[in-house]
C-alpha cells in the first residue's frame, strides 16, 4: 500500500484505537468482575459465568456476515458506532442481570444470557469493520506497529478499568456495582465517539472480489463467502489463526492454578505471575512491531513468535522437575514475550492479506479470520482445563496434567508456524514485505 493521501497518521491510528480501549473496558467488567460476583457473592457454580463467556465467543461467528455488510454498504463508521452502542447496553444489562440474580435467579440468568449474546454481536459489529477500516488505510510498513498500538492500548484500558472500577466497587453493594458499570459503559461510548469524530467512509476494497459480479445488489453473503472460501490462501490463514489461538489460550485458565498447586504460591503471588506474562506480552508486541516494520516479512515474524512460544512452553513444562520458582517465572515471562511477537505479527499479516486477497472484501475477510480467532479462544481455555483435569484423573498426578497441556500447546504452536509460512506464495510474500527503508515508528504524520 502506498503512501496515499487517505492513509492514516499515527495520531489518527491512536485515536481509532480508543474503540479497542472501549471494548476492553466493558469486556473486563463482564468477563472478570461480574463473573467473580456470580461465583463468590451469589454462590453460583463457576460453570455459569464460564458458559456465559463461551457464549459471547460463539456469537462472534457473526463476524463474517457483519463484515460483509460493512463492505457492501461502505458505511463502516456507522457499524462501529452501532456495534459499540450494543456493547455498552449489553454491559449495563449484564450488571442489572447479576444484581437481579440475588432476588430472582432464573430471571437474572435469562437477562445475563441475552446480555452476553448482545456483547458478542456488538463486538462483531464494531471490531470487524474497525479492523477492516484500519487495514484499508494503513501503509504496509506500519501494519505491525498499528496492530501493536491497538492491542497495547486495549490492554492498558482493561488494566485501568479494573483498577479504577475496583476502587469504586468497595464497599460492595449491587446498586454500586450497577452505577460503576453504567459509568464505565458511558465512558466507553464517549471514547468511541471521540475515536470516529470527523472520520469519513469511502475507501472500501472491492467487496465483490472473486464473485465475477460488478453489481453489489446482485451479490449475496453466500456468494461472497463461497468465493473467499474457494481461495486456498484464505483457508490456510484461517487454519493458522485457529491453531495458533487454540495454543495461545489453552493455558489461560490453568496458569495460576499451576503456580499455586505445584509451587505453593499464594493467590496474590500467582496473580503477579500472570502479570509477568502480560508484561512480557507488552514487551513482545513492541519488539514485534519494531522488528516487523524493518526486517523480514510479517508471516516470518508470526512463525518466529510461534516457535518462541513453543520453546517457552517446553521450558515451563520442565520447571516442576527443577523445583525452581525463578525458572517458572522466567519461563512465563518468556512465553509472554513470544506471545506478544506472534500476536502483533499475525494481526499485521492479517491486515495485509485483508486488502491483498483475491476474493472477498476487507470486512468479510477480517470477519472470517476474526470468527476463527473467537472460536479458538473460546475453545482453548476450556480445552486446557478439561485436558488438565483428565490427565490428572487418569494418571493421578496434577503435575503430569499441567505438563501435558503445556506440551500440547507447544506442538500446536510449531504446527501453526509451519502453516503460516505456507500461506503466501513468493510473490504474495513480497507483497507483504515491509518497505525496507529507515522508517521510524513515529514516521511521517
């Protein structure tokens, strides 16, 4: 992509990233704070909030369809704002539902189900057109750095929201919880409006690619999806996204229990271990963004991040035998760094393939890969927990259970590395190659 007049400056990219901050802020309340209230204050089985979180991932199978409609209509900004409106309404409704459970469990759970369906639909409607909009307007050599900025700001927003909301939630009451959630949702909507203020639609990569049609009104979602599905490159990249994200998320649920049960860490200490991983991920995102903007191709950086993650998981699997807390923490930090490199390079590669693909518009292609990511992320955490429990039950050892999951993740990451290196042919890989000139990350604005 050339340095076209419509390309985004760094300040514009950062402002658009406020939408990601808004999504992360609402999500951290719905998938963390409200879940804790359901389990601790309300005494529900952990399977209830777990199923609600899985539900919002399942609903994101809508991403391809919503991306397609944003392609054909060419009104991505309206989709972004409308989707975020649904996200914030769903967030507040979830807090009402959680409060309602304290007096009417059935009615509260029913409203919670609707709220998490709304969250999944809202994220699909806002995030998919947002990433397509970004991909169409970011110069190639900035794609990895733009992806890093988006995700770093989203993580920062989640951390800030958790800290601020946690302060205002004490002393806990259900009315206070609803007030805090309402405040966070209001701020999230305001950030979204600031992000898109003054932005115009207009650059939509041909949504009819590969369909053989020129009239948008004659092309259905099924036609466009079939054309994209027939493209081997699109399918292979979707498989890469699914396999890599399955590996990425499998240790989400078991990492803190691993630190606690195997190394005897307290809840506070195990939480800090998880923080090490997140800190490593932020560092890895920065490294991946800088490296991918100056050296090699984005698929190769994605593969390098996958291989690094596999090596870190092998090291983590060896730490129970070593009995070293320091080695365990170092392995977790290294895993975070490698995960961060993989994540930004993969998202950057996704953006490049979104606008260069042979079939399907940018929104449809981004939605297709986003749906694969959501399915894998939802399944990965459950898979890790189930396999850990199964191995522990069958083999009678919690250590073997955890090690089995880490080793399986390592194998999946190696497989993902092999897949991503086959996604692009030589000519297409050159198309994804960043411009080899000394372009600072703060480049021309």
